[in-house]
């Protein structure tokens, strides 16, 4: 099992925190509003604790459960407190019409996090292609990207503890395409599928 710190107190923090505690992981919640962080930790149960915003997270894996435009500023504020950590970006930088990426360049929030984080922090992109309620109730495939094999292995083990299947798509530059896949899920929800009750996954041909 893993020691997890979640930076954020919103719906994704709640959902991932609940799955993490149910999977036997140790969870710490960190939020700008300490009372909200404490309330979420209490709701999660399972021995979940709170940490002070901006201080060194207790967990080896730090999940950035923030809106995309707050991710890099938070990493910058934490600074050296993230040294040696596996930092997981789950954000989707959608544009205003949800049919493209807000940054409009061949980069990703995860790649920008890697620029802002301490040199010995390892950044992984994960969870962004799965709708929140599917994370809450289902067992979806979770695509992930990163440059550090040990960091990806740690995230894969965490994903496995949630009862989900981790699938490695390659190096951190692939995070750009995972963010694009997040746009595809919204397009499918609005058109081809018509609802949010699905996730992208891999089906292998029978041997």
C-alpha cells in the first residue's frame, strides 16, 4: 500500500481519497482552507490526516487534485517541499468550449509541473481520462505517463490498490496526448456515447 498526500479538497480529492482509504492506503489531505481539509479527512475516515498547505507532504505520492490553472502555481508555492516526491497531475486543461486544450501548445500541465518542481521530484500524469463518478464507482483503465520508471511503478501500484488497471503510455511528453484524450472523452459524452457512464480503455484480442 502507499502513503498518499492529496493537495486539494474538491470532488476529485474526495473521490480519490475515498478510493485510496478503501484500498488500504494512508491518506493526508492538504488544502488552502484548513477547515475544509480537516472536514474532508474526517469524511474519508480510515485514519486520514491533514497537513498544512505549503509544507512538506507526508506522502511519498502527492496527488495534485486541483483545477488546471491552479496546478503549476501550487507546485511553485510548495517548492522544495516536493523534493523527492512522486507528483501526480490529474488535471484537464480544457478550453472554454471543451473541444480543445486551453494552452494550445504541444505541452501539458504535467510537463509544466516538471519545470516548476524540484529537480528530484518525479512527475506522472494519470487519472485525467476518467470521469469522476466512474472513478468513484467503477474499475476503469487508468492511463499514465512519466519519465521516471520507479515513479510510474509506484503510481501503478497505487492504481492497482484502487482495483483499477494502470496502463503506461510512455514518457512525460505523452501527457500532452493524454490531455487530448481527455478532450475526446468529453466529445464522446456529448455526442457518440451521450452520457458520462463510460471510460476509455483497452480491449485485447483473444489469444
